[in-house]
């Protein structure tokens, strides 16, 4: 558990005084939000009826899918990470105990993540008027235990079914799909054209009004537990703990065998080629670096899920935008174009963070005669190319139905992607890919700036598509100001850590 | 004799001085071994020569090029291979060589021919299309060495090049280095295996506490220890004897001039 805690601390965001200040500000904002919630809900007693029970159960399902996404990813990674696992399995500790502790670490990590959001927001309400709501934390813990057990079972099932070479990649893709499952399900109705609105809650409320909503009695357990009723809370915690304990106990031996089998089999075999081709050696620094970055992006299973989650959000939105373009729905087009631009900026940001910061052989680049700016351009291009390929079909459809919308969307996406890339150049934190997962995301400042700048450019695109091109200058100027204020010189970039020394 | 590497008055201080007023010269067609105890300043010296660490003071010239004012030109004729292989686990050896050749702008036809040749010589031809992630440490070292040689560098800088290699691979690498030296290239390497330096090096530098204590051929170093009256009962016949005598009392050791051949 101490090893797990060390890894968690090593990966936490906000190291250093600036990071601590940032975290402090974020915590203060959340606690202030929690106080407002406490003031608003002080005299409110949630009813236990079909509607509230269904919504609480659905909420738990959403949280469970998000947790499962993380536990599945962590469980599959645990099979391939050597580090302390070799030491633990070579010690006299039984495999079931090793797996139990490892799984407990995963569950604790997931619970902590959700508690970090829930405690500041609900803490004030618990202190002031609703002490029973502390049960929510118990529900989160039981969901985390159940999600960890399910994640372990899924990872081991994948390992048995498709073998060590493919499990890592498939598990990461599956984790991204599970994480986005609720969003994809809610969007499916809209994309398929059966509904114009995707509001599931409104649909449920309508059914409750008509008296058609009759959830089974067991569905009331989460809500009752959240409100602090001891028996439902104990039932949930007990059930989840039992599931967790059983899976750790029964899978221990299998896990140790799988971890041994996974050694050295990380990733699919590279496609075979004939002999070395002369063409592969052509192109100089730019093409060689671009090619290398694209190969590494495509082959890194763990990074795949991080990016894929954002791509999964992009695809339904893009499909919806294409449909609206075909049907000429003006307002929906503006909103859709904005969302596509925002997500393009986010995906490019994730990829740029990978290509610019996660460099496995920084010394190799530093001892080469290649210039830093050329290497950076190639790395940025590698981050933007997949986004361009992803958006190309959408832009193609838009060009056919609404060429002006296509032009605005393409320009907005390019600008958002480029801005995110620049932010990652200025605020890069060079490190090895192997350390990358522990380091978490990029700097919190760059992450927030990426979101803000992408949102501003998305807003500008939406306004332009809606026919208010002049107004779009306002968010564009704001985005420009944000970018200029975050610009970093070469010396400042170099201070962030190991970086390329050629100039 | 062409001077491949000239280092003059090199200084580097981190928390404490790592390298102090270091002078050394490596000639073309020469293999120079830089020896010293742990923390002596060997790796820092090589990293400064390779352009990875900025010196506080001093001059570095690679085949006449001032490496501090024109680093790109100096790097174009230099290769650096540290003890930890600088490779990408997710790339195959062939893809790695394609990338490194691109970094040094090697002509495509030349790059392809050299890659085929290096992979064959280092016994990696059958593994050329397998990702490096499953490779042993020794195999990774060989891939890194192939990368270091793909642009046919005139000066090869190696930090513990034989770490992790089995006997056959170590022999292969030693032969390749000597071939390069015979062809007019220059090699500067560090090693803790004194037998390697004794057998391969044309000249040896011994460094401790950031200072070069002695430099010269093995014979010259032996002569120095005898002259200083620090030879053992057997006359201090091996490099190990010389090394231990010189590094045991670095302050009292003679400066380089006395041993230079």
C-alpha cells in the first residue's frame, strides 16, 4: 500500500509552490460552491419515489462506468508493469495477498479521485443539516470496490481470451469505450435520428408523471444508502466487499501467472516488411521525426485510452453536425461546429503533450545536429495530423452541404489544435514515456489554458457559423490575449526540465 | 597527426565541482580510455564533449570545430552512446536506424546500406523488424551502437559501452571500435573494465575528483608510477596497479605532463 501511495504522490498534479497555490484556489472555489449548495439545500429533504430512485441509480451507473474505465485500465497495466511486482511475486507473500493489496490500491485511488470532487462540494451540507448524506461516500467506496473487482475480472478474461500480446491495447480501448459508454448511449438516439433531444432525465420525468416508471425495489438501495440509511449502506458495502474479496482470492494465482506470461510481450508484433527500403531513409529530420512520433502514438496502448476518450466524444458530435448540415438546422449547426472545434483542440492538446513532453530518448535528439525548432515542428505536426485525418470526412461532408460552415469549422479546428500545440510547447514537462502515466497530465496551467483557449475559439467558430462573424472577433481576441500571456521563451522552456539544447 | 578532440580548461560545477580545469587531446586514429573511480567526473566530461551538458568554462574542439560556438557542426561528426541505451522500445531496430539516419540527414541510399551492414554485423538482422521492448539489455545496447554508427561519425564518444553485453557481443563491439580507429576515426570511452582499456586503448587518461591525474600510454603511466616511487613490489606492472596507485592518493599524484607520451 505504501508503494501505491508513493506512486500516487509521484503522479499528483500541482507539485511546487505554484501547483500548491493552484490546488488551493481550486479547493477554495469548490468549497465555496459546497457552501452555496449547503445554503440552498438546507431545508430540502429528498423524496424517495420512483423518479428520485431511478435518477440516483442511473447516477451510480454513470459513476460505476467511469470508475470501471479506470480500474480496467489500471488492472491491465498492473500485468505489464514490472517494477515492484517482480519483487512482490518473488517474496514469500502469496499471490492472492499480492493481488488483494494491488487491487485495494486501485480501489483506493479511484475512490480518492471521486472523493476529492465530492468532499468539498457535499462536505458543507453534511456538516450543516444533512449528516446522513455522509452515506454518499460509502456508496462511492462500494462502487469503487465493485468496479475494481469488475475491472480485474475483465482484464483477466481478456488475457485468457486474446493473450498477452493484445490484451494491453484492447483493454485500453475497452476502458475508453466504457468511460464514454453513457455519453455514447445517450447520443445514439439522437444520431440515429429517432429523437431531436437527448435528455434522458426529461424522458424519465415524463414516464414518472405518467405513472409508467416502476423501478424494482433493489434500485432504491443506492438512494437510501446515500441518504444515510444504515441497512442499505451496509448491504452495498458488504456486497461490494464480498465481490472484491472473492475476485482477489480466486484470481490471485491466475494474476501472478498472467503477469509472468506478460513479461516481454508488450504490444503486437510490428508489421513485417521485406528488406530495409531506401524510401524509409528519405525525408531528413522533419519526416523522420514525424514518422517516429506517429509510430509511437499508434503503438502506445496506455496513451491510446487517454486520447481515445476525447475522440469518442468527438465522433458523435461530428456525426450530429453532418446530419444537421444535411437538414439545414442553423442553430444546431453553430453549436455542433463549436463542439467539434473544442474537441479538436482537446485531442490535439493531448497528442501534443505526448509528442512534445513524453520523449524516451531526449539525449539522442540533443546530441544530433538537428535544430530544436525543426524537431518541435515535426512533433507538433505529428500531434495535428491525426486530428486532421479524423476531421477530414466531416469537413468533406460539410463542404458538400454547407461550404461556409465547412470553412469556419476547418479554420476553427486548425486554430484550436495549433493553439493547444503551442501551449504544450511553452509548458512542456519533458519526461520518459515510461514515467508518463505516473506524471498525470501536463501542467495544470497548460491544461486549464488549453480548455479556455479551445472554448474561446469554439465560441468564435459557433458565432461565425451562426452568421455573427464580426462578434466572433471578441472571443478570438481573448484567446489571443490568453495565448500571449502564457507564451514562454526558450530559456523558460529549458528551465522546465531536461530539454533539447541545440539552438 | 590530426587532433580529433581538444579539450582545454574545462570546468563544470553542479552542487560541487564535477570537472576542474581539464585538458585532454584525442588524435584521429586513436582510442582513448578515460578511467576513474565512481564520481570522478568521467561521464560529465563526456556529456560536455557530446554537447549534452554546458560547461561553465573551457574550450572543446572536434576536428577543429569549436563545439561551443558551432554545436550543430560538431555534432554532425560526433556520436554519443551512453551506458543506458537511447532507444525507443516501441520501434524496431530498423525503424530506429531510419529515424537516427534522418536526424543526421544521411543520404537514403547510404543510410539503407549502412543499416543493413550494421544490423548484420551486430547480429541483429533477424530481429530487425521486432520491437525493441522485448530485447535484453545487451541487444538494446547493440541497437543503440548501430544508431551511433549509422552516420559514420569521425569521433565516437562512449560511456561504458560494454555494460550488459555478453562475451561474444563485447568482443564484436571491441572489434568494431578497433576497425573504426584503424580507418582513421577517433574513439573516447570510459570503462570500469580495466582489462578493456589495457588491451584496446592507445592512450589512457586517469581522472579523479574532476581532475586529470595522469595521461599517456600504459607504458608511460607505468613509468610515471615507478618514477614517483609509488610502484608496488612487482613494479606495478598492470593497469589495475597503476590505476589504484594513482587514484589512492590523487592529491599527491603527479600532473599530466609527467606521464604524457
